[in-house]
C-alpha cells in the first residue's frame, strides 16, 4: 500500500518516471527497510550542478533536482549560504527556479558578474522524520571577461629614422584570461619577429593585463604606413585593435634614367647627346644633387639632370655617378657608359724581316666597340688568309710581300693598315742613272736602295774619290741618310752647283748579306735644254720636209692622172731623181747596219747578263784583280769595262748591274777596302766569302 502511495505522489512528469524506475529497482530493499525502520523515506538528488563557464553579462543556470525532499534546501557560494527562499532575497541576480512539485531547485544567475566566479553547492537539510540531509558535489563557475580595447603606449603617430631600432608597446587590460596580442604591418602581414609578451595579474587576482613589446627597425617602405595592434581572448573572439601611423625619415634612394628609361646595358653611339636624369626618393624631400664623371666633378653638378652634348669614345666604360643628400644622409648610384664607336688602331701592324723557311707573326691591335672584326689580306692575291688580330706565316718567296689588316665595326667605316714580310738579302739600288742639276743652284743626287736588313754601309764617291763630308775641302757636300722600312734613301746635297760638280758619282750600299753600287751621271740642265732645243728644231724641220714631200707627191699624182704615158714607152729617169733614189737607198742601208749592230750588242749583253749567276758587278778591272778567285769565277767574254764577279754557289746571288761598253767608271775606293767577311750571315752563302784586297 505504501508503494502505491509513493508511486502516486510522484506519478507526474518525466522525472517521476525516472523515480519510478529507481523505486522499482530498490523497492524490495526499501520495503524491508521500511519494515525494519518504521517505513522511513530518504532524500535523493535526481540532478546535481556541473562545472560551467560563463561570460560576464550572460545568464547561467546551475541545475539541482531532489527526490523525496523533506528538509530545507539552499545553495552555497564558496561555502556561504544564499538562503532557503526561492527569490534569494539579498541577492538580486540570484534566484531558484523550478517548482516544488518537480523537485527542481536550480540556481539561475543573470546577469553574470565577475564576482560570480566561485564554487557552488546544492544542500538539503535533514527531514522531520529523521531523514538525513544530503549535499551535491561542488560546481565551479568560471566567469570570462573580454579584454579592454588595446592601446599603443607611443600613441597613434610616431616619427622615426630608417635603420634605427624602435620599441613599440601594445597593452590590453582586464581580460580573463589574459588577452592574446598580435601585430600587423602596413602591408597586412603578421609580424612574428622581435616580439616580447608579458602577462600581469590585476588586484582582483582574476583578470590580467597583457603587454606585447615590438622591436622593429623601420625601412623606407614603412613610411606613411600604419602598424596595427590587435587583442582578443576566449571571452570575445572578435579582435579589438589600436593603430599607429609611422613617418620614417630616410636618406635618398637614387636611380639614374636616360631618355626616361633606367640606364642598363644600353649602348650610345659616339657623337650623340647623352641626357641623364637623377631621381631620388627621400624624406625629407629637400635635396642637393652632385654629378661625377669618372672621378671628376661634372660642370653641371647642381641639378637633377646631366647633359653631355658630344659623347666620345673617351667616355667608354666611364662611371657616371649621381650623389643626392638630405638632412638624414646621402645616397648615390652610378652607371657605366657603353659607347659604340668605330675601329681605330692602337698600334699599327709592323713589318718584319725574315729568312726563308722561318715563321713570322703579324699583329694588328685595333680598338672599337663592339669588338671589331679583323681580317688579313695578301695584297698580291687579294685573298683572305686569316681572321683575328694575329696571323702566323711560314716565310717563302710566295708568302713574302705586303699584307693588309682590315678592321670593321657595323655602322662605321672600315679601317686598314699594311705590313710587309721582307725577305732578307743583299741591297738593290733603284735610283735613276741620270740626274740633273742647275748651275749656281742647290743640287742633289738620290741613291735609293732596297736593303733588308738595314745597310751597314752607305758611301758616295766622285771621280774615284770618296766623299767624306767631314773633310774641309768637301764642305760643299752634305749627305742625308733616311732609313726606310725596306731600305735606305741617301741624298747627296750640293750647296751650290759648279761646273766641276757635274760628272759621274758612285753610290755604294752594303749590308750583312751583300753589296751593290751604281754610277749616277749628274748632268747640267743647261745641256739638257740645248739638246731639247736641237731635237725640237730637228723635229720641226722634219715635219716641214714631210709636209713638202706629201704635197709634192699629191701634185705628181694629179699630173700623172692628166698625162698618162703610152703603155709601151719606158719613162726616162731624171738625174735629180736618180741621185735622190740613190741617197735614199744608201741611207736605208746605213740605218739597217746601225740597227743590226745595236741589236747585236743588246743581245750579247742580255745573254751575258742571263749567264751571269753572280750579283756583284764591278766597274774596274783593278778591283776584279784583287778578288780571291778560289771561290769566284769571272767570265772571259766581258770587256774590261764590264767585269762580272761570279759566285760558284747560286745562293750568293745579290743582284747585278750592267754598264754600256763606252762607260769606264772607276771602282769605288770604299769597295776596295770593304771586307765581305765582316758580314755575318752564314745561312746565305756557305762558300768562303771573297776578300777585296
């Protein structure tokens, strides 16, 4: 019967259903206990409070449900009783909600304050029938407090200087838990380096002050940007922020422009105008400009623009520098000029002397930008034999000669220079055999000789006597020797020509490979003029005679046409015609005989010259008689006035000279004393050299 009563009392609501199940489970024991204890009913917690977290200003409910409540129920806060009445007088924000019928005595707190952060317990006192009191477990209510809006200690505006470290501090107070603080730069990037975080509790020991200290070295990129400090905690996930605008003072950042573009790898053509502009980014913007071209201060150095009206190759690879300064410091930038210019020779190619079967090199040093293209041409064949500044050749008779170095740069004229490979050998004189002068005027005789290597001996003689210009009696003579790349040009100067100065002069040239000499007839121009007048008169007379003869022939032809003789009549010869005919025939015979004699002489001379393998020609038998004939042989066909020194070895050939049979020049005195043994060149003639005694 008692079981039915209990069930009936708690038959309402879902909690009653739960209690019903509990009673069924423990019904047997309860019945026994009630029989043994005079039917006592115990108080039980159907629901106990649990730990909770609440944000200040929100609402929170701590549940507490009791079954078979018979004693008084109260809530405690940190073991302090709040009261037994549901409205909990004295605590305006606290009240017990629910109903006695349901056994619901939950504690409702609204709005939650920081003071509500405590431990709570639901307690039921002993019942009247001796039922023991019960207590729930403690429930911890944690109250979260959003932090205050952060503040930057340095304010909202700061002026600083580039590359100088500054320290910024952002503070967020009153947060529970302590606020999390982050920094964001002016470009929206989170700053992670150089940050120190500090948390300090407040006096209530529940809330905290959070500090974030940022150490940063501003760059010019930070100028006129804003640094942001953001703070938040779990009580409020929305960020609160503070901002600081930076003004960064920095030295000029310099850039050089040419024609509006950044100057980089751009070539300038020689002769054009160069206009450079110097632009600087700086704070403060009050700037001064200075230009340097190389290490020298430019003339126009106080403006942001530099003009070079005529760019020459001397500026190639020259550094142009712009220096800009403000109150913070200075900045600079330099560019290297790349001037495009045509080719020029730094050093002209040099001719070389060489023996046969040796190697020689020719060098052509050319300056230009871009680097010139160089080719070598052999002038005799006009063929390209090599490219590049150097060429190496094996010396032969075909490779000796003139070579041309040509250098080109696109857009500019081609430049060229020549060099010669000279084969070493004896001298060869190439001067006119007849030279002229005027009485009472200054005269000169030229002796030009091809001689490689350079001659060791140059001598003049007149009428068999050597002209030593150091002798007082020969003071009127002066010799000027001009050494050329391929020989020598010797000029014998006569201060004032007298009749005794005209005559036969001998020029002798010798080097270590051999010797050559020539007779030069110095003739007065007056005699030349007389001959010219005579020949001119003779030509005029001949011309007149020719006209008369032609006229006579024409007249005779006309008469013959008018008076033709009979065919069978033999014409009579007039005595005058006979004489004229005879004279003409005899003259023709004489002329033919003279021509034949001249041809014979020329032919003999030509044959003898081709037969002679020797290169030295002597003009006097006295000289020939003094030559050691053990290694040389002279042909017996020549007269005394044309003696040829003949070498047994064909390698000794150094050229030859012929003189007509009517000339009998004396041998030069110096030739008689010149010893060819003094010449060192064993590669040219391996026979024993002749000695002129």
